[in-house]
C-alpha cells in the first residue's frame, strides 16, 4: 500500500538526501525471518542528472523499532510482532522538483512491491510516499 505525503515543494537545487518512501515492515516475533533474505539495501533507479550522468541509486534502510501503534485495524495487538521502520532514500545533486521525486518514489515502489509480496506468510508492511529532505 502506498500513500503520498503532501508537502510544500522546496526550491530545487543543491545536494539533498530525500526520503522517497517510508513506513513499517513487521512479522511475528517468533518467526525465523531475516529481511536481508528478501530485501536489498540498494535500488537501481536510473535518472540522468542535468549533465546526462547517472544519479546514485536509492538506499533501502530498515531498523528495528517498538510497534508504533498498539493494535492493527482489525483489533489484533501489535505486541507479538517484530517491527522495523522502513525508509528508501536517495541523494540528489541538484535536488529535483517534486514531480521527479514522485516518479522516483513510484519506481522504487514498483521495484519493492514484488519483493515484499514474495516475503513469507505473516510479513506485513505499510509504505507511503514521503518526499521530505533528510
């Protein structure tokens, strides 16, 4: 699931690290699941910069966190789940406008979707577009 966070658009230009996607991934705590098996740490998102050179790829990060909410929408408690904050970020030089960032977020979502769908039963996720500078 991908939601879009609406923000006022900063002025393009200068070097910027921009969060493209943010969210959570979770699975039962007692499940023997290593996200490293299913998810990459880099995504190849080619996009030529103004000089025709390739920007670096997007970085995929996840860190273990306490559940950010007490219950799922169906009322099930989250305490039995291992939660990870999930972020996809990319460094740009110069920072593009939000339309270009949105296109990169969509591309990242398209690459991650099949990988997340291929995780074992019990793995859940919630991701949204978040075009804020880090």
